[in-house]
C-alpha cells in the first residue's frame, strides 16, 4: 500500500509524521473520508467543501491548493488499485514545538492521504442482515478528568486568550461557575484569606500541583474550601491564581480585563509559590 505524506508518495508501512505534529499532540486537525465505488470518489466536491469549512473554522491553511487536492486523492486511489473502498485525508496544523497557542505563521500544515480497499459484497450482505445499535449518554467530550491529548478546545481557548493579550482562558459553566483553565486549575482567595478551588471529583482535571498546594497551604496555616466559585466572585476576590506543573502558583492580575484587587500579584499566592518546592516531592532528574 502507498500513502501520501506532505508531498511524497511513500510505502504505507514507512509513512509517518513527526512526533511534534499538532494532530498527534493536540488533536489539532481535521479529516474527511470518501467512499470509493466502482473507481469513483463519491461526493468528493461536498467533502472538500466541508474540509474547507473545517479548516477555516480552525484557521488552518490549505496544505495544497484546492485544485491539487482532488488530484492527490485520485492518485492515492489509483496507486492502491482501489476500485471499491475508501480514501482518507487528514490535515493538521503542522509540526511545532509543543505549545497550546498556534505556532508562528509559516508553519506548514501536514497533509496525509491513505486509501483502502473494501469488499462491496460484504456491505451488501450487511445491509441484507441489518445492524444493531446501543445507546450511550451524550458526553462528547465531558471526560476532562482524563488527561487526554484531545486538546483542541483547550488550544482554541488559549489561542483566544493570546489574541486578547492574556496568558490563560478559564472555562466557565453555563451557570457561571469557573471550571479550570485551558492548561491549569483555577483558584481564588477570599477577602478572609480562604483559598477556594473547585472540587476535582468531576468536571476538571485533578492537577498534581493543585494537590501539592493543599499541603503547602496547610503548612502555611491557610484554609482551603473546595467549592465552585463564580466569575463575579473571582473578579471581586482578594487574590486569584492558576496552578499547573509548569506555572506552579501563578498570580492573576486581571480577569476579562477587570483588575483583581489592586491589579498586582497577591502576597498569599506569592507565599504559596515560595513554599511550593519545600513541600513538593523531588525525584532526581
Ligand atoms: N487542568 C488542565 C486542563 C490541564 O491541562 C492542566 C495541566 O496541563 C492542569 C489542570 C494542571 O495539572 P498539573 O498541576 O498536574 O500540571
């Protein structure tokens, strides 16, 4: 079998994209599958129109011109001798050093095309017998408690933050409560000096740094309340901060353009940050 990868037709077994392709690291890409029947690619213009829309919505450039892509699809079908089967194409934002925000302009999107034979008699047989379905709850994708690489919503949120001159975006529930950041947990400190962060039972990722900060807070004699808090409460808080492995406790000075307290990093957050490495478990690197 032959695959198309970024301008080259290569043996399917050797076809690969780089480990820092954003499709691999963030699910930052789109795809189409077309049926191939009796040597024809079925509904191709409609698939390419949807691809164009998907690319536009994610601000990913076309990896080749719109005129050239059908030629590549046909060539992959031809080289694989597919009369009946499918042709698959995938476009990702390309290869870049891992960072949620979009890479620098000029990063080339990746294009991969494969084709596979299928037995039309099998499909006819299946249609004769019919199929069975089961039902599942609609939860695409509420399993944010799993640290999965399905990070496209996080990518788009953090890109939006970048474009607004911010460094993080907080996801907010329909009822106005803050869940967590695109790549961090969310905290506030009340006027009374109580740390507040959302429970990690469900709806957020249980951050390792978050858990260690519970110990740090205890050591500093601070109280933690695990509960939801609203955006309004956060804007009126004494301090606010984010936590993650790479930011530790990072003070927030503004939320949606509204300064938190006097608009300067909070002293309790900075003391948590200071004390963090005394408490954190250290393994030799
Ligand atoms: N929440 C999300 C969505 C994250 O992606 C991350 C880290 O990347 C965190 C929270 C913080 O987790 P940790 O402290 O384990 O880095």
